[in-house]
């Protein structure tokens, strides 16, 4: 008690700290001037966890303790700066454990296996959830979420279920909540259409996107009709999943047998092969960095990418196409469904061996709270909010062009299951798709090869032996959340 009293004695009034976590305090001044932003919040204060949690109680129970937080080495300095108000609010000291970005997975996994990880908390690529949760490396967060009133109901279902839960238990708090979308250059499209771009009807289908991209491929030298990410590995997988999901593709049946090489998966790959005829130069080697550079540099007329391509394209310091683009609703496929893809993203978790799991949970709750995530989006830094109260906020929509379509789309999102072996699965599928893109094998051969490889990976990770590490029934609700819902347009 004396230690806690001393730790709490010099902490500032929580209200004064929270007052500083505001649009003037966090959003870049040049962006605020660019959009004539007021000081109005970009979030709902009644849903913003840091403004509803009892910080005095937090201090009473945990002031004077510390948390070790694993971060990518490149982000260590900015993370330290961003955690200062959390330390002031809670009295908890945060010690950063930098891990080289290119070896984060291997390093984290090695520490987990050792049984004595050097960190209490970490943020990582959400598809890795199965690799870390299935062996028991993560601390269950259900009780902490209930105790401290984390607003799980404010997260869109696709993020809550796929970034937060595994086998029915909560292990994560959604952090970077991505979605893939289709963006088009407004000026070029208006020339083609003879009028303004309609977000729903100008490119209503992927057949129409193939036609439009063919026309736009001839509209100006140096500008390709469509931007595609078709590099080997997971980049090709993501582009294929994006399109095939609209045809109704699911990766597995209820017995975890791969079924993606069926008619729906083939339709998605055939569309990709048709689009490659009008795609950016080097598309067969393009991942996110190459795609982003081509889009923001004005070298593609339409683009299949993440929502960041819309927000960042609004910022003059990042983009050469400011005010000359629009994000549209996902094109459809005849006989398919409206299934915008929730692909990639990241989540925040606590280590099962954490010395201070509750303090780690509170720190992650702070970093993922609605206000900070909303201001990340306003700063166009690529860390995306997953809160309904943020994406539906009219002030936020003024500074994030994709936000309205993005938010509308999330109630119909498709997502891959979080499985042990998810990363090698994504790599295996994408390697075969890339071989089809460059003409080495047929589309059918690519998906058949991929299905065989995925089944082998699944088997090596404990499936098909009578006690699957993931229950299909637990994963199923998050795989497609749009069943039976009215379309948003």
C-alpha cells in the first residue's frame, strides 16, 4: 500500500490528461488546416473507453506496477511517446521490448515456446492469432473486458470475432482494422462515363470493372487500367480472396477440408487473369508498397487495395491524385454475394506468461480506444479504426473519404479463419496463383495445387486427427457476417 500511495501521489488529474487527448492535441496541424477541422471529437465520447473507465480505480489497483510491451523496432520511439498519457492516467510504467520488424513472428514464437516471454503484451498481424492462441501462448481477456467495461459492442462484428476471439474465448483487442476496397480515378471515369461517378452503379460488377479497366488502359500514356497486387505469396492470396469472396467462395467446409478450388474460387482467379491484361506494369511482383506507390503517384486509373488508398490519397504530402478519386461499393459477381473482404489487419494480445496481465490489458485498451484510433485515421497513418461509432461519425467522414462506404460494407464482411498455420497457408495459395498469373500453369492447376498444399499444412498443424485445434462452429460466425442482411445501397 505505501508503494502504491507513493506511485499515485504525483499523478495528474485524469480529466486534464484526457482533455489533451483531442483533435488539436493529436491530429497534424497541416491536416486540420487542410480540412478546416474544428475541435469536435471524431468519436462518440460515450463509447470512448478511456473516457468511461474509472482511472481512480485503475490507480488504486495497479499504480506502481509495470508492463513490458513488445513492439516492432521501427515503432519503438513513437510508441514510447504515445504511451506517456497512459502512464499518467494509470500510474503503470511501460517498458518497451523492441523486436526487429522482419523477424517479429519468429522472435515472438521462440519466446512463447520458451515459456518465459520477455514481454507482457504485443500487437501482431491478426492472421497469426491461431498460431499463438491454439498452443496456449495468449492470456484470456474475457474477465478483464467485463471488469473494465471494454465496449466490445462498438466493434464491427467482423473485427470483434476475428481479431478478438479464438475458439469462443477473447484473446485480443482489435487494433489495425483493415478492409480491401475498390478505388477509381474520378477524372478518367468521368471522361468514360460522360458524367459523375456513382459509387454503386458506375462499376456494379467485376465484368464491368474488366471492361472499364480495358478502356482506361488506353486513356493516357503511363496510366494502367487497374492496379493489382499479384506478387508471390500472401499478396496474390489477398487479391484472389477479395474477388473470389464475391462469387461465394469459402476456404473450407465444416470438416476443415479445403474447398476453395471449386467453381467460386475459379471464378475469382479467372477475373484476376482477365484484369491482368489491363494491369499495372510489374503487377506479378507487386505487393502493397508497389501498389501504394503506383496509386498515389497517379499511375493507375482504378485500384484494388486497402482503405488506406482512399484516406492517404486525400493528403497532398502523400498523394498526387488529391480530389481526383472516389472509393466505390464493392463490385458484384452474378450468382454471388456482396462480401467486402476484411483481410490482414492486426490485433493486440497479452502473453500467457505475463507478469502483469491486467496492466497489459489496460495499456492495450488505451492504445485501441475509439478516440486514438479515430485520430490515427485523421492522420492517415495506416492504423485503421474498427469502431462503428468512429466510421459513422460525420466529422471523421469529412477527413476520410472511404469511411462511409467502408462502414456500410463491414456489416457484410468476409474474413479467412484464424488458424494455426495461417501464414504458410496464405503463402502456399499465393505462390500457386502467381504461377497462373505469369502463365506457368492454368488457373485450375493453381487452385488444385494450392488445395493439396493447404491440406498438408492443416494436417501438420493437428487437423483431421479427431481433435481439431479450432472448432469450425466457433470460427464460422466470423467468416461471412452478411448472410440475410439488406444491402447498404
